[in-house]
C-alpha cells in the first residue's frame, strides 16, 4: 500500500489545526507576512504579566528536564587539548563532489531566494525515486514529502505537530539524547523501552512493560545511535502489531541507513504492512553525503500526517537553504555511488577500533550499523580513573587524549555508568593513533 493510499485511512484521527482548538496552531493559509502588533486599545486584561517571583532572566519551564549534551562538552574539551575526537559523529569523509558542484552551480545561477516551503520540487522528486528504489516506500512528492532543516528539524516538527502536551512517547534505551530532549521540549513525556545487550532485541515484553494509557507514539532509530542495532523485519512486524493494538504513531530516525555491516540490512519501518499508514520516516543527507554542516534532511509520511508537520516546520524554519537543496538533488541523481566503498572502509575501521578496545580490556559490542561502538570499561579501571573527577569520559580524555561520550548520556539509569561511545567514522590516521593510545590503558589494570 502506498502512503498516498493509506492516508485516507487515518485522516479521521488527524484534525486540521484550528483557532477553535486550544493549544493548536492556526492554519497558514491567508496568514499575514508580518506579526500583528497590539493596538493602543488592547485591554489590560489581555496582557500577559510575568509571574510573580519569576526573574525575566530565568529559563522557561519548557527547559525543565532537558540535559545539555555531553557530546558537545567532551568535544569542546578535546579540541582545547588537541586530542583525537572519537566523540562527535562528524565523519572525516569528504563531501560528495556532485553535491558540492550542484550547490555551487545553484549559487552562481541565482538560486538564493526562499525555496518552496515543502522543498525544491526537483529534490522532492529525487527523494521519491530514492525511496522507491532503496526503501520500498511508495509516496507522492506533492503530498507526502517534506525537505527539512536537518533530520532534527523533521523530528522537532513531528513531535510538535502530531502529539499533545502530556502525551507519552516510547523511546528504546540506550537512546540518542537529542531525541529525548526534543520529546521533552515539545511538552511530552518519554517512557523508556529497556533493550538489553548484546542483541538489543525489540520484544513484546519490553514494549508492553513501557506502555501506559497515555502512550501515543514510539521513536525508533535504526540503525540505532548509540548501539548500532539494526532492527530486523521480524522485529518491525512485531512493532506493527503492537502499534496497531495501541494505536501508536511511529517516528523513525534512519540517518545511518546506508551504513549496515556484515549481513545486516536496513529495513525502513514504513515499508512494513501495518506501519506504512502510521509512520513518519525521517532520513537525511548529513552522513550519506558527508555534509553535516548543510543541515538538510527529509520526512515522508501519509498526507494526513504530513500536512500538520509541514505547517509546524514552516513556522519554525520557513525552508532549508535553497542552493544546498539543489546540490543534494544533483548528488541523488549522480552516477557516482560511493556507498559500497564507504561502507567497506567504515567496517574495517570499526573492526580496528573494536580490536584495540578489546586489547585495552574493555567489553565491546561490535555494532551492526551506524558510526559508533559501545564499550564497557572494567570496574577496577573505571573506579581508579574516576576517583578524582567522577567523570569517566573526561578521565579517559585526560589520560589518553582520546575523546569518547560517557554512557549516562544514553541511559535514564545507572546502566551506562561504565559505558563509553566511540565514533569510528574518522580518518585512518586518527583511528590508528587512537587505537595505539587506548591500548595503553591495559597497563592500568
């Protein structure tokens, strides 16, 4: 079933934004191009005063429970000391040459004004062709696709458009902290689905244990950041059954879809019968084209879901950068396909890093996909290294000059206290030197 066909099935459950619904945004049709200013005759009763006792410089309640990113903190510390950054997921891979050439041509050709708020038509059509070819998803460029300000832009707009404050969202754990923060920023409550190593299998017991009467959706990152878990077709069929029983929407993050290793294969949840009509598939170009700074992603969903997402995204971002959209469109239709070569290179780097971490005495979980490997530090080493600061990642950085992200950034409990996440999408020279330095920790045990 195509997304276009399936949208009619869920249309009754999605209401149009209306001025009559409290808390919902106004439709964009006919909106003015400027913000209305209060007239001098505005009654005092309509002015919103600052709550008594609240400082004008204090953060809003919306930031309650949102944690600053350990990835950013450790990355900054690494740069300051000139270390090797295996913390941030910024690949040391040159940008796709046709993406750059297409963007330069667009800049020089005058493509510097606002684009269509749903995305440049050429790019949306190229995305439709890619989804049909690689993901087995049928969709319509005019009604089902939105080019977004990064995958994060798609995720933020989806959270705000499809759920109401107080709704609960399932998040498999370990999780990407940005997802949890954005769920909370939208006024929603994350409920964690405990997945256990080494398989991180998605089971009915794990899902039902996390459900509550207020659960409205689930976030599914595949291949997963940070675990590298690639969800199987059988696991996604199970999710389809639970989602149908509980009437859940599924919001995916498939940023690493091109990077599955060994015999693992990426399966898009929206390609599964029973999920096609209730899934917002979020993908991007940052990793596949090595253009993390361009901040371009996209979402695909049935029209009834996509319509409110488009409205929120337009309010937040207006549109992604026009010339960069043209560059990505050029790359998607390029005869240059580097995916297989990059996957082979990354697989080799993964193996080298996993071997070095094992040599250092860490318990390693080789990832099935993505850019990251999780490693558990031996208890004795962890205690000795954190005796002074209590910060395991900072202790490893200070001792070896290699930056990793501390496990508590990916867990809601103490399970991650001795876990570190390392990124292997780095240059050969950096991987080689990082491996040499990490092996020196074996002498500490």
